[in-house]
């Protein structure tokens, strides 16, 4: 089972999609425990759980996209905030002793750790583009089992 949440949760506080970081971490923990805990009615000892971090957000591309709308919309995400949610996923994975795929780092590394170069990997500043999915799916940190995300 894969859990890939955080892109919307990491919206800025004024957004109705925002989930505070502490609550986000607790929610991930709870989702994992629904499957891993023998006391859970959904316990599934044969189910492997894999966490994926949200990708980085390109605030420049996202801002341009939102500003071009009629009426314009205020920027709702920030690079550093999304990074903190990616870090939270890694922390939950470590605490739960389950694998994680660090999509945030894979995409940011592909962009040579340059926020201005993320546009090649994100189609709207938020969602992976075809190039972003190619980089992610062929990265050394993504295992073959995750190819299902490309379907």
C-alpha cells in the first residue's frame, strides 16, 4: 500500500486544504497503524506500506499560474513549507520502520537543487509533469514496485 499525501496538506494556512504539520504527521502515523497494528480492524500483516514525500513546489510557476486566473488567486504554497512536509514523511517512515520514497529530493536533485529549474519537472508548479514522472520512476530511490504510479 502506498501513501502519497502532502501536496495539498502543505498549503499555506489561509487555504481550506491546509493541514497543520503536527496533525499531518499524526494522520500519516494513524494511516500506517490502520494496516500495521494487530489491534486494528484493518490489520493486514501481509501488506507492505510505503510512504512517498510530496514533490517540491515551484512557487514561481505556481504564482504565475494562479495570478493569470480571472480573478487572480493568491499564492497558496511555499517551497520551504512543502519541504517541511516532505521531512515529516521521512520522520514517520523512520519511526514506523517502513520504506519511503523521497520524491521531494529526487525532483529537486534533478533540477540541480535550483528552485528556478523546477518548471521542467512540474506542469503547474505543483503536479509532476511527464518529465517529472520519468525522473521519479527511474530514480535509484524508486523501486520497481512503484511503477503503478505511472499507470
